[in-house]
C-alpha cells in the first residue's frame, strides 16, 4: 500500500505546453540582488520553468546577460511585461520567440500602474492570435471565470490567476475565485503573483492548483536558495495533500482514540 | 543619416549594416533580437541589412523578470 502511494507521487509529472515537468514550482529571474545566485536557486528548487522579460539593450551600461545564469535544461517562459495592449503583447511574444528559446510565452497586458492588474480583454485577444501562430500561451489573469473560459476557447496552455497584486507578498487573497477556476476550468491552473510565503503556495496546491509561480518571495528573501527550497517543499506538500484526498472538516470533536475499554 | 535606435536618435556619416553597428557597440549577436521598422530581422541577415535614414531599430535582450 505504502509503495503504491509513493509511486503515485513519483509519477506525478506535470504535462503542460507540450512538455513534461518534474516540478510544479515555476520561478522567476527578477529582483535578485545578484543574478549569480540564480543557478543555485534553480538547483535547490528543482524548478523546470523559469521566467524572463524582454527589454531594450542599454548601450551605456555593460550589464550581465541573465541567460548565462539559467541552466540549459530549463524551460524558458518569457513574459510580455511592458505590453499595454494585445498588439504590443503579440509583438513582444514574436521577438521573444525569435531569441530561439522555444515557443512558450506568458502574456501580461497591464495598463494599471498602481496594482499592475492584468487586462482580461486584451489578454484574450493576444492569446487568440499567438495560439494560432503556434505559441504555448500562459496568460496572467485576474481569477475571472469568464476570462478563463475565453482563454480555454482561445487555446491557452494554462491560466495563471493572481493570488494578490504582483510583488505584494500578500498571499492568496483571491482564494475563493481561484477555487472556482480550479473547479470549473479543465486546463492547468498555475497560481501566479502575490504568493509571499511557502504556506501560501502550499495552500494553493492543497486546493488543487496545478503549479505556482514564485519570483519576488524567493528573490528578495535574505537567503533565496533556502527560501527556494522551502517553496519547493511547500508545493510538494500541498500537491501530496491534494492527491491524498483531504479528511473531512467537522464542527464538533471526533475522538481519535477508541471510546471503549477505559480504565474504571 | 538619422536612425532611431532603442528610442535614441543617432547620426551616421555613412551607411552601416546591423552587424557592424552591433560590433561597434560590442554586443553579442546571439544574446539579442533585432527589429527594424517593426520587422524582426533574422540574425543571418544582420550582415546584409543596411540601416537607412529614418529607420527605427530596436535591439532587445532577455533580462530578469517574473
């Protein structure tokens, strides 16, 4: 019996975007005090997927190339950050693909500078175009059921609902809405943004999310390598709890020890 | 000839290829993607693509992001 359960966990691969992943923790490359630590974080998290952004080369400053820190085996997930419309997202996606690192793209279309909330309408439009062009599209969204359904219809590889605004570390503020998406949407649900602590990631995975993307909480911790490992453990724990099927919550006590054979 | 490169207007005395411009700026061609007037230029064409007056050139690369 024990053996069977262990095997279930070992075989718990995540198929998404035409790839088979051995980790359900996706990580980012933003905000590290030094990018030199990125390889170590990759190793300790066991992450298979890593995000990057596309920006203009600055001719006046000789900065590090982030790509030199990313292990070759990892699946790159460029984002379209900076895009304010579907057309801009499509343009960035095409440029990112021309870099020759695969066809995955995380759609971010944001016009709101205060909360960095994604524009669902433009995101659906961009997804529709990019799926037709052969991209594996991972849209960052508000956890909205109708937007999620439109993305399924457009052929998105997964949806990436936010737990809280980007970089806030406030946790699963949208928990109820994410639970609805998990219940209703048949493509993978990857919780992105706002996850500040391993327990937040664990909670999302327990609820049945397929994966979590964590950047700020790892990158800006005092020890990103150790925090990365903590997140990997939390994602695994939550996933195992989900697969195990949770015990029923009750209002009243239910004795764990037999209620017979007491000493008199 | 005036070319807008990454949002900055740059004057050139004579025509120049994308490849030569990248070399001049010491940019590794494998680490960037180039867009000329909103058209992506394949790296094998850097050598033969000359910049023209009023061109808009974008040279981009991957950076850290979430």
